[in-house]
C-alpha cells in the first residue's frame, strides 16, 4: 500500500481521485455504501458500474480532504471519521483512486448529488444536466461485488482485512 503525499498538486487533466467507502454492520453482516453514476452513459448497465463516491483532487487539497468533500457533494451525507486507509487502486482507464473507509449510517432518503453539465450526444452542441450520482445504497459484500467496478474490488478486501485486524486486537 503506497502512502499518498500530504498535499496533492494535480496536473491539468488529473488522473487521480480520492473517495470514501462507508460501511456498517447489520445483523452481523458487513455492508458497504456504493453509488451508481448518473448521466446518459450506460443507462441500463448495473454490473461493473457502481463505485465508491469519489472525485478529483483540487489544487492544495489533501487526498483525504478531497475524499471527504467528494463524498458529501456526491451523496449529500456528511462523513465523519475515524477513517481507515484502504490505499489506492488503478482503474481500467488508468485513473488512480485513493480510498478510505469509515463506519456510518444513511437514513434511506433519496441522496442529494451535485449536478454535471454534459454535451449529449457528444458533438451535438446540446447540453443537459444530470445528477452526478443517480442512486446509492448499502449492499452486502456479495451484492456489492456484483455491481461495483471490478477494479475497485480490492478496496472491499482491504476493508474486510482492516476490520478483522481491528476486531482481533480488541
């Protein structure tokens, strides 16, 4: 697991994101909170599409600060630590995602996501606005793996390992 720099200076087109994986224990079962992106892309796709709430790091912002900000912007939930570092993964397109986990709850109400403004169809000159995140939910690990981007699966294993290590030390 690599240790990220304290402050990040992104390039013009950053290939680095930071995000949070919220989890809870429900009747002895570990559940994780993942999000389905909004927008016009892949409206009927469900597997290998959901993600942890994450986004690009702003100039001068730490990776963890970005992860916390992005989580709140994308799902409307104010996260609170302590945060368990999950390291980083590299997605298919080459983007590096730094992640942390935290224990949290969600009231089940519709999420409140920020909006994205996109030219659709590409090259048409027509712009539309969509929520960046369409929906989000808690899933047990089996169902999370069915939906979540395959490249992000190591984050689930790292969370499981960190929680078993933590409970073993008590």
